[in-house]
C-alpha cells in the first residue's frame, strides 16, 4: 500500500465525481470517535447544479446523491507505516511470559486482510416535491418500492451492500375518525455501500472504487427520474 493522506483520498473522490459529470455542494468533513474520519458531499448533475447556483430559477427539483466516505484512521496509519512501523509502537513481553510471544519475529507480522480501510456510502434520493406530487395509495407506494428495488438491484452488482429505504408519513386530515390515514412515502433513497479493504489498496485501487461509485451514483439519479416519470 502506498502512502495515503486524508486530503489525497478526498481529492480522488471529488475527481471521480467530476469525471462522471457530477458537481458537489455542502462539502463537510469531521471525525467520529474514536478513530473514524468522514467526508460528505451532496452530488447533483453538474448542469443542474449550475442552474441552481446561478439563480436562473427559484428552485430546481432534481435527484441528488449523498456521498459519504468513512475512513478508519488507525487502519490508514497502519497501512502507511507498514508492519515494521507498527511494531515500533509495541513493547515485547518479558522473558518469563509466553516463549512463543517473546520470540516473535518482526518479519512474521502482517496486516490482517479482514481489516477495512473504510467504506464508501451512496444514498440517491428524489427531491421531496416528487413525493408530494405523486399519488399516495398502498398499491402505488408498493409499486414505487418495487421499482426502486429493481433499479438498485440492477445497478448494485458491483457494490457490497444494496438497499432501499422508504419511510412513511401520515397525511394530515381534519378528522381521521375510524378511517386509516393515508401513508405518504418520505425519506426515500436507494443505498449502495462499497467496502475498501486495507490490504492491497493503493491510490489506483481507491480511484477505481470511487470511479465505480460515481458511475453508479450518476446512473441511479438518471434511473430515478425514469421511475418517477412512470409512477
């Protein structure tokens, strides 16, 4: 694994999004205890983002993709300094303890292939107006969920986790009485996750993961338009 920095990783991700014609806004990064660094951005089709930011229209209703990159900083550090570097932070046990451990050969230490460097999460969602304008009946909502599931399954064959999230919201009424209130979909999104292993991941490998994620995000936004046009 070549040496990687958080800045370099973030730049690779933004470059991959630009390569797929996606523009980003609301960039944010931070840490979650104890050793997790995250980078988030909201991606739109670049042409639509230009219209939104130019003020040419009051509001442009378009699908978006929430991009979230999670990096295990401990794994990143271990990958950068290698097993020999990790050993400089460890003390050997005294001779009176396990003979097997005290005779540990630094050359026999290796990084665990099960450890993840991080995860790339994509949540592709329609604008809220599309949900408000569509018919809201049990059959229509079930049909929407099925179409989104089909779309996610078709696109997600290269991802490590695929899901559809659809929360429900009760429509307000003057007097619900004994009649069940209609449930309108809210918080709808299609989710994709890409695992990024520590072992064997270098700059080129990261770029490939990000390029695949950016491509799927762009295609999912386009297919989401088709789902709602046909709903």
